[in-house]
C-alpha cells in the first residue's frame, strides 16, 4: 500500500495498484474502456475517481437494460 494508507487518496491507491500490476496508463485505459488521458486524470486529481468514474458502471448497466 502507499505510505500512510490512512491519508492516501483514492487517486494514489489507484496509481499504486496500477504500478504494482505492472500496467501502463494505456493498458489500464484499454481494459476499463476509457482514454489514457482519463487514467492520468484519475491519478493526478484526488477527486476525479469518485466524482467521474465510480457511478460509470451502474449507469452503463442501467442504460443497457
């Protein structure tokens, strides 16, 4: 885990686990279905993951029903 995990943001956790898995921004983007720049945003903006992406899956599932 990132140092002092109690203070780590979702962005730093995301980056830590991406790096731990040995994946590039482009590889994660391809798996998730977003652009590589979105992955950069997730890792560099502490609120990006929660505000823009956490609801993406449920919304996509709901729209496909």
